[in-house]
C-alpha cells in the first residue's frame, strides 16, 4: 500500500495535467464516482458534518488497527473533495491520520479555488476525519 505522502503526490500529479480550474472541477466531479458508498443507515443527521453548506455524511469504522471512512454528499463537487480526503486518509492508523499534513490541498490550489463556504466545509471534513481518528486512538490506544 502506498504511503500517505505517495498518495498525495499522485493526486498532485493528476491535477497538474489540467490547465484551468474548470477542468479541475470536472475532474473532481469524475472523482465523486470513486467515493466508497456509505451505508444508507449512516445517512442521518448524526453523521452529517457540521460546517458544510451541502450535506456530507461521514462514517468511520475501525478495522484491524486502521480507520476506514465512507461518505456521501448531496453536492457533486463536495463529493469529489471528500473522495480525495478518503483516498488519502482511509485505511490508515489513527496516528497516521492525526499527524498527516494534507499538503496536496494547497499544492493543487484547491483551497484557494473554493468559495468561502466550500473552503469552510473542506476544513470541517478534515476536522471530522481527524476527530474520528482521535476517538479510535483513545478507545483502542494502539496508534
């Protein structure tokens, strides 16, 4: 399995082929199709990420020392963004997730090309994913 750094470098390389942000948005829309499907039982208010303008449901399971995320969103660009975050952070130890610097976000220009409300939503998604990792780390304590 690739390291978190390798996955982020792959994403940066993928986005470098696009010259403008319309093409990058279209790529984000394509990526939304790769999002691991969340079970419908998690599409409730309890799993909605607070701080996102659109609805984003996020679930995290703990399997063999790794946090595994699934998600969905009612907004296609947001769905593409969460699919990138899952690609980087899912199937990692809580320690890896907590300590990861998600440098790809700025490297591909994502944060600067989002509306303020979407940028806030991005931060809320990252925060919730890290909170799940912290919770599992506290519960199981094996980093």
